[in-house]
């Protein structure tokens, strides 16, 4: 069972992993903490984007010789294949790590998986450590990978007036964790220039059916998409089962058309409240697809 120190390190690794949101795709956002043999943190790392060092490699580099005999705490199972970068499970073995604490097993692992190879080399491996907490960051990537379709968030103001200032604020607040932003202006990266161009390209703008377009987005490297405003509302309404999350701004002043009528449409069928964040001028309501697991 993971110790209190390891649990604290995993929560630190989860926080680190969030720094890669919006830039790692098609790779996952992963965080890693290296503890020495006395359970002291000696290295941390997170994956920034495909083609660059993975979280484990960055953490091991920071730890240096202090990693030998220590523990690696990582949000996702270390990779078991040599691609653009070396296999992380081999880097951990070479560094002399004696224990690896993993939150979530990687569904894209090659062969027996990194955890199995580590175990075969005599390393103590523990898995499934606070996975629900890790999924707050990793969940959309996992869902997209298993469905081969990006995790789609739709954000709009409740009164449906589609005011430009509201849309710009929504985009500013949400785009940093999305690969693509789809608005009435253009289709663009959530973090401009954030992805490695050799592994990520923009698809054509949405002009037809939503489902084939989402498949095309996945094929070009996107794992998360933010649609802002009502410009594509017909396509989104007609394929609401493709929408994973809805973010609605509710102003404190009554919206046009009557406050009661607007509030009646706050929660579309099939969605449930996930979070409410009060602000100075209103609230941000986050809805998620009911009974849709991110694991």
C-alpha cells in the first residue's frame, strides 16, 4: 500500500501533469516525482509535448545519483516502447530505481506493458494509486484515446446572445487545457504554437457532419477540443452525445427573454452538474455527461 509520503508525492505529480495540458497531445499529460531511499523528494518532472523528454526522464535527470535505490511516483504507467524518446521503463531501470508507484495503467502500452517489465527486473511496482484524482487531469486524454475521438467541451453564455466579450472571456479561461478552439472566428490551437508541428496539425474547419470531423481532428493529433459560442450550435445539438462537457456562464443580471425561461434550459438531458464557480458578475456552471466514465 502506498505510504503517506507516496500519496503526497502522487498529488504533487498530478499537479505537475496539469502543466502539460494543451500542449502534450497526441501524448498524455504526465507528472513524476522521484523520492530518494529516505523518501525525500529529489526530482520532479512533467511532459511538455511530444518529441520532448517524458516526465520520468526529467525527474531522473533532476535527481541524478540520488535516484538510485529510490522511488518513482508517476501518474501514468511508464512507457514500454522506444519512439521519439527512449522507453521510460528502461530509464527507471538504468537509474537504479527500486520502487515505482503508478496511478493509472496506460491503455496504449506495447507488449506486456511498462509495469510488467519493471516487475520482471525485480522492481517493486504498485498500481491504481488514487486514480480518481489523477483522472481530473488525465481523464479527457484517456477518454479520447479509447474512443479515438477528442474530448469535446462546449462553452456558451446562458442567454444565447453570444456576446463577444463573454465568448472571449470563456475562451481565455478554458483554452489553455484544450488542443483546439472552435469559434465563430477560426479554428486554432488552444495554446498557439504549443504543439510540436511534426506531430500535430490543424484539421479543416467544421463545415459538415460533426462525427467525421471529430475523427479527422483525432487523426491530426487533437485529444481535446473547446467549442465556444453558438456558431456551430446546430451541429452540436444534433450530435449532443459527442459532447462530453458543457460550460455555461450565468450572469447575475437576468438574461434577455426572462430569467426563469433561461434557467429552465440550464441542464440539457443527459448531463449533470459537476462544478459551479461564482465570480464577480455571475457564475460558471460546468456540466458533464452523466454516467460517462473517464477511466
